[in-house]
C-alpha cells in the first residue's frame, strides 16, 4: 500500500463518515423539532372539545326552553281547568235549583186538576138551575177547557224541565270528561317529555364526558413521546463520536519509505492502532444509535397502541350517535318528535270536542228559552181563569138560583191566585237558571277562544322548540364529527418517524461497511509492519509513549479515551457526573 492509496482511502472514509454524521444529525434534529411540538399539542387537549361542550350546552338550553314552554302550557291548562270546574260547579248548583221547578209545576198541575173538578161541579149546578144555568154552563165549559190546557202545559213544562236537566247534565259530563282528558293528557305528556329530555341531556352530557375522557387518556401518549425526546438528546454524543472517528482517520498519514527504520516502525505502529480505535468508537456510536432506535421503536409502538385505542373509542362514540343507534341522541330526539306530534294531535282532538260542546250550548239555550216561553204562556191561561172567575161571580150575583155556586167562585179565585204564585216562582227559577247558564256559556265561549289562541301559540312554540333541539343536535353532531383525538399532523409524524428509523438502519449498515474497511486497512498496515520487522530481525515494536496523547486529548467522551488508553498506556481521569466527558 503506498501513501497515495492511503490518502484516497482516508479521504473516502472521512467524506463518507461526514455524510453519515450529517444524515444522523438530520434525523435526530428532525425528531427533536417535532416531538416537543407533539407533546405541546397533547397539552392543548382534544381538538374541538370546546365546540362539543358549547353544542352540548346549547342542547341543554334548548331542552330547558322546551320544558319551560310545556310547563307554562301545563300551568295555563290547569288555570283553565280550574275556571271550568268553577263554572261547572255553578251549573250544578243551578241545575239543582232547576229541579225545584218540578215541584212548582206539580203544584200548578194539582191546582189545575182542582179547577177541572170545580168546572164539573159547576156544570152539575148549572144544569139544575134551569134557564139561568144555561149561561153559567158556558162559563163551566170554558173553565174545563182552560183547566185541561193548563194540565197539558204543565206536562209540557215538566217534560221540558226534565229534558233540560238531562241536556245540561250531559253537557257538564262532557266538560268533566274533557277536563279529565286534558289533565291526564298533559300529565302523561309531561312525564314522557321529562324522560326524553333527561335522556337527551344525559346522553349529551355522557358524550362530553366520554370526549373529556378521551382527551385525558391522550396523556398516556406523553410518556412514550418524552422517552423519545430523552433519547434524541444523545445526538450530541453520536455527533461527537463520529467527530472522534473522523479526526482519528485524518491522522492516517504515511510517507512510504521515509525516515529511518525506527521512525517507519513507530509510524506504522501508530497507524496500526488508529483503525482499531476508529472501529471501536464507531461501534460504540452504533450501539448508541441501536439503543436509541430500540427506545424509539418501543415508544412508538406504545404510543401507537394508545392512539389506535383512542381512535377506536372515538369511532365507537361517533357510531353511537348515528341515526338508528340505540339510546343515541337521535333516538331521544325522534321519541320527542313523536311525543310532540301525538300531544299536538291529542290537543287538537280535544279542541274539536270542545268546539262541539260549544255548539251544543246553542241547543241548550233554545231548550231553556222554550221552557221559559212555556212558563210565560201561563199568563194567558191565568188571564182566562180570572175572566172565567169574574164572569162566574157576575152570573151568581144575577141569579139567586146560582147562589150555591158562590163557594166555587171563591175557590176558583183562590186557585187562580195560587197558580199565579206558583207560576211566578217557577218563572223566577227558570229565569235565574237561564241567566246563570248564559253567564257560564259566555265565559265558556270566551275561555275557549283564549284557549284556542293558547293552543295555536303552544303549537307554534313547540314547533320552534323542536327546531332548536334539532339545530342543537345538529351542532353537536357536527362538533363531534370535527373533533379529533389526534391531529392529522400528529398521526403523520408516526409514519415519518418510521421512515427516519429506516434511515438510521441504513446508516448503521453503512457504518458496518466502514468498520470492515477499517479492519482491512489495519490488516494492510499490519502486514507492512510485519514485513519491516522480519527484514530487521525483530518480533515486535511498541508504540512510543505519548504518541496518542495529543489525539486522545481531543476526545470529549470518556469511553473513547478508554479505548485509546489500551494501547497508549495513558492515565485518564474519572468520568464526570454524566459518566462521559472527562479531562486528562
């Protein structure tokens, strides 16, 4: 091997090792730039989690607003029902008073029957009275006809009173049923809606809790990432080791055939040590890189396992909110829409029944008015009774043969006065009832108009509440879709690190080749040295003391100094706290 060949080998090795040093430094620096940023990204928490929280709060507000709307409706219905109960109680009281009409009509009927008996008695007396009785018989006939009409009228009034009582009882019964159905309907609706709203709120709260849990679990990735960051710090040691190798190789200078034999042997001994020293330092650098790579690989695997687990949890969480998922928010919202629709139909059905009840009030009015008119027609009958009584008294005064009729005439007058008294009381009862019923009807109509407006406003409010719920649910879905356990850049870095590890593997292979080249170089130098020793009749040549002193003095890593000390019999100090850097 001549000096030119050695120079070429030395230059190629230095250039190659500098390339390896640069590539290694680029890998470590690249990872050193990225991993602190990844750790910082973990500290920021789950991306878009604030948006999910805001959407969840919006959903809770929407359910609260809808619940207040329903509770207000419940209060309004309760107030309306209370007013209806009060009016129904008044109607019941009036119907109870109306039943007293029956006894008054019965008294009129009894008096009419007595009048009819008086007319029959008068007809008998008139027949006995001869010629004066013929005029009186006309009066008796009129009294009989009037009594008969009175009996017919009392029967009609009695039937009308009973029909009116039945109609009002049916009317009040229908209102009672409406009240009970309204109360039961709103109670059932409130119970179901509260369960649905509780499901919506609990579901959205669970969703946020699970997302927060995912965010908390991302901290499990920090440990492996920090381990990688710690190992990245060894880049300086690797660079220094490669610098030691390069600086040592640069010492490989030989002037073939120059100087005395002793000088040549000393130079060859020095050159013989340098490749081995470089190989040992390079091997130590490889060990460091392999250790780093093993930590990188294990840490990446651990981090990947956490990432994949959290990604799977997030995917499961997203699937749990997809339409059709059992007990997802869509499930509760669909139930809510069904209940709202059913309650709206129920309310409208009650409204139609209430309208029908309102229309029956006109029939009740006509029935009551007809009864009043029937009672008022007693006035005509009473006038006729009074006329018949007056005519009877005149005829009795004219004819002595009719003097026995004086008692009948007096009784007729008394009965007429009693019937008039009964009739006045009956008219008062029906008039009072009719007036009270009219007040109830007007109140009921006014209340129904107000309730119809309330129903319309409630339906509108319910529709808006549903829109807000759907909007809040949509915002929550969107926030959930946009949320990420890890950013794309975070996940991409794992693949980039895998590529960097492959680069390190390639660099390790390159270092193996350089170690083989150094071994070959050492072998060549050893052969030249052995040839010179053999020519001089020598068996060995010891490296002059202190020859490596200057070279080793430039080493900054304790282990590398120790390598050199094996051949140079150097005394080296102890390592520093880091166990690496030392001074002579």
